[in-house]
């Protein structure tokens, strides 16, 4: 079925309006390009293929429509926007590892108020952390317990435990997957190239590293940076849950597949989890790509920028801000 570009543009505008935005930046589209997209006088609908890309062939399946994910704790969907393609610009000389798109950076922030209840330490959460993490009532106590933990074999191959670090009063929490080689050597989370990129991402939304709390699902490095095993996540994640219960954040930024799947108790891939506002025991949770993945695939930096912008808007508008 042919794509009705005017309906697509209309849906896009309605979605932005629902998010509270009053101003629209057309991300570099010229008047002529926009006319081509909507098929208005001055641009024929036949030019849609040039503006939006070729239609799928029989050999390639069309991209699926965005799905609404409903994890056990609930989620508020945020529509994924399909933007019109535009001619590739010449790359700037020596681009920074992470640079917010100019059009997105200049767009007016949405005036959205999120009225979510605070994190609740009860029910499943207490069951998950009892008895060994539930009794740890401070971040320092958790760090000390992680340092001597032997609940999974990772402690025997790791150099240092990496419990997490940051502001003990932080209301913006970044959760990654597992320590890497540099983290294992230093005992600190997100150090090295991926850590430098995370610092730049936080600075792009006007947050300093010392303003937030940064931690991982696993507190010891898996050998060879392999993916976390299910039994390792089961043994280690209660420490993370107790950290979140103590911090009581206003927003959680889940970095990578295993962080998102662990916190949301789902097996959905990250591509289906990002672009939404999930709730983790009442706390808004945003899923985005791990900084290490952004280093491997720079094409994901644009959606990651949209994710962290959303997290910042929630942080600024959440109760208690």
C-alpha cells in the first residue's frame, strides 16, 4: 500500500503536540523538500520515493510498525518518528565522539509534567533483594558487600569489584550492563572510551558525571567481556535493586540490552524497548544504546540523543524537581 506522506506528517505533528511542543524545527528540510514529502503543489507525490527512500522490494521485508511494549510495571509509549531522508551532508572535520544534532538541540523543550508515584520498596522488590541485599541500608554498605561477594563465580576471575559511584543524593541514575577491562582494573564504572562517551552524553544534557549515580547490573567483570549469564544476573541484580531503592531516583537511564531487560523483566530486544517511557516501580525508565555500542555503530547516536533528551525532560518535570 502506498505511503501517504501527508498522513505521516500529520501524525508526526500531532505526536509532537501531545508531548507539549509548540515550536517545530524541520531538521534541515528545505521548503521544496517538505513540499515533496507532503505532495503539495510544487512537489509531486511521485517524488515520495526520492524523499522517503525506495519502497520495500519483495526480497526485503518492510520495517515493522512500532509496537507498544507493556512490561509488568507498565509503560507509556512515545511514538517513534519516521523522518524524511535528506541528502548526506559533508562530515565535519574531526567530529566529536558525541555531538547533539543542531536541529534537535535548538528545538524547544516539551513542557510535560509526569505525575508518577515514587519508587516503592515492597512486594516483589523486597522479595528480590531479601535476605542478603535487603538488609543493606546505605550505598557504602552495598559497596562493601559487593567487594566480598562470592554468590557467583565471577569474583574469582575479576580483579576488582565495581559496585558503582556517584552522588549519593543523585536523582538521575545510569545503569549499564557489566564492567569491562578498564573498569575491572580500576574498580570504577564506565571508565575508558565508553565512559568518556557517557560523560559527553551527560554533558550534552547539562549534567556532570558527579551529579549522577552510575552503576551496572553485574558488579564483577565477565571474562573476555562476554555477555552476562542468567545465573550471574540473578545473583547480582539484587544489589542493583537495593541501590535504586536507596537512591529513589526521578529517572533511570538503562544503557544496553541487559540493563533494560533486567530492570523491566522482559526479553524484548532493545530496538523495541527504546523510544518509550517505562515505569520501574513507579520511576520513569528510559532505554537507550550502551555507549560501547555507539562507538561501534555511529548511526545509533541520533536515536540515543533523542532518548537522553527525553530522560532529561522527565528529570526536569518529575515531582520533586
